[in-house]
C-alpha cells in the first residue's frame, strides 16, 4: 500500500510533506455560490475490480462468520460488504428468534444501538447547513434547563453543540447506565439536566464517551426542527436514502423480521428485555437491516473524493467529510495491524463517528453499537470505496472477527485505493523542471521559479548540487511520470545509468503557480 517511489525519499522529504496544506474542492447546489476549476481531475480507481474480487470471498466469509458465531455463543449474525453504492456481498448465520427457530437474514431488523449516533450528528449538520443553528451555539439556547449547570472550574467554557457532537462536554462515560435509559420520556432527560449533571472533565478538555450528550442532541433536533426527533430522522434522512425498513419502535417491526436479543449466562441463552423507544433514542435507538443500512454506508462513501458533481440528499458531501474528520486525536503507539504486527494508530472522534489512521497510512471510519441483547459494528474505508457491517443479537458482543476480514480484503485481494491524477499545471511544471534540471551550467534559468527560490539558496549552489547528482547518475536514460501528492506537489525521477535522481517540487499558491521548493537526491542503482 506504500508508494514505491516515495519510500526511498521519506527521510528527505518527510518534513516538507507533513507540513504542507491540502486542497479540497466543493460544488454547491444550484445556484452556484462560488467558482470552481473545470480542470480538476478527481482521484479514481485503476483497473477497478473491487466488486468482482470481493464477491469471491462469499463462501470463505460465510464459514468464518459461522465459526465465529458458534465460538462466541451468538444466536444470529447478519453481515454485508458495500462497494460504492452497491451491496455486493451479504449473508447471515444463525437465528433471529431461538424459540421460533427463525433464521437470521439480511432483511431482518436488528437494533444497532450507538451506530444511531451518526444519524443524530447528520441531523445537526443538516440543520446547521440550513442556517437553523450553529455548532458553536451554547446548548443552553436550546435547553434552558442547562442554566442550572455547575461547572467544575471557574474557567470552564460553556458547553456548545460541537462539544456534544465530539463528546468533549466533560460528561462522564455513561456505559452501561445510558443504555438502560433508552425508553425514558423527554421529561426524564430535562429533569436530569435541571437537577445538575456531574462532570468528569472540564468542557473542551478531553474526549469521553457520552450517551447523555447525544440524547441532548436529539432534543435539540426536535426543538429546532419543530418535529419529534424520530420523525425528523425518518422524513429528512431515512426517506431520502430509501431506508424504508428502518424503525424506532420494536412494535412497528414485522414479527418475523425482528431480531430478539439474548445474553449468554450459565451456559445458556437468556432473553434480554426488549427496550422501547424514548428520549435516549438519539443515542442508540435505531432498528434496521443489513440491506437498509447498506444505503447509509454507501451515502457516507459518496462523500469521497471531492469532485465536480451535483449534490444529493440528505447532506452535502463537504458536511459528510466534516463528520468523518477526527477531533482531539489520540495516539496508540502499541497498536497492531490486522496481521498482528506493531503498527501505531492515531484515532479521534468526529461527529458520531470514530476515525482511525495507521502506520501504513490506511484510514478507516467506524462506529460500534451495544445494548442489552445486541452488538453491531460498521467500518468504511473512504479511499477504497468499501464499507463492511455486521449485526448480532447477543448482549454487548462484537459481531465479527474484524481483523480476519481486513486481512482478506487488503492482503488476499490486494485491494488498492484511488489514484490521484496529475493536474495540468503539475504536468507542465514537471516537464519544465526536468528540462531545466539537465541543462548543465544553464540549469534553473527558466522563468518557472518563484521569487523566494533563489533567495532561499542561490543559483550557483543549486546548480553545483544538481551537477554533482547528475554526475553520479550518469547518462539520463528516462524521465519517469510524476507521482502527484496533491494538485501542486509531486515526485518524479531522472533514471540514469548508475542510479536515479529523485526530484520533489512544490508550487506556489499564485494564479500561475511557480516552483517554490525543489528537493532532490541521488539514489544508487540496486544491484540485480
């Protein structure tokens, strides 16, 4: 998964690459609100066979999931894999209802618990995009009972909506207490707030998982929209996505489609109480199927890459990407990858979603769900256009052997991420850099260099260093294609008889971008 050309240059170019800004293009709905480039080329897949490859896993994945269910005493599991906007692989093992021996299926309805949180976050961003609230609005604007709050310290900032979204309000981690509040009425939530919420941290200081914060967000959605939270989600998010078999109340689910929740205790399955919907529904109340939820996963995947294309309901792509942006990042230096090898991970919570990136530069977005009787999870890989999901009906249970599934996807199938095309200006400057680089004493005389270029290091020094690198390389046999890092930065090589000269350059933010930085290194030819 690592760029083969970039690897030898990591030490040389690391600081430059890490500190550089990134660019993101957006196209708003009509009427057009800003100009945009018609030359922009979006990243895309080369020789795309993702769907075909993943379909070949069907039999092996079924065996793995069946074994996992038996090993962990899980009555039933439903699972699926999405590629872009298609559910390309889905199946189920075990039972929805042990008493009736009702088989699990991809159309069966499981409670997905905390996976509901991103729907709540999406509703908040939709209201924000419509100008009905701001993320930095104090929560007390929408929940007046918050004026009774006693903060931990005198210098504590007032809790705002973004604190609730990112779980940085300072509330204590409230699993499993919060799970048992699912069916409480709104008045219980308001009384809880009125009586004073206890704090474990000062707001905006540290991430800590809070179901209560997301219950408060659901109440804000209802206050701002003028509709009950559940109705708003149904009409403004589920309906546009075509999620017609997703429910809030267990009594609304057809009896032959409802997964019954169990716990494993005393070497036997015992029924868990099936909780009804209520004020805490916005933190974990949704009931859905693999087939329906796949549409939601596809919608999140549609946020990538940024591109010139019409938006679709219910949320614009830039806001979806905002949901998938980590806040308060944390480093796990002791993490391991799916092969059990040491591989540090940086993680953070976005808006109703967890975001992760590992030492192999692989990024994924995820959220689990757990309630009495149920366990669920979904993970999607934005750069690969792939999402995986699984639901089960056993209390607080991970519904899959995730590392085995990841190993199949990325090692066995060797799936590759999108490739960024070369922008027109980058291609032009690459040709010019390659030409002027090889002109001996006349090198670097072209009018393509920014005003800082020869102030940072004079021309004589640069030409001397270039001459030394070219002498080591010998006769130049080939100029490689440029590998773009973004629209205005890339790497290419001059391939010589004795080795290569690897060249990285970065362009300025001017309307006619110039070369502001040029780094190069001789790389000795490896012996056969």
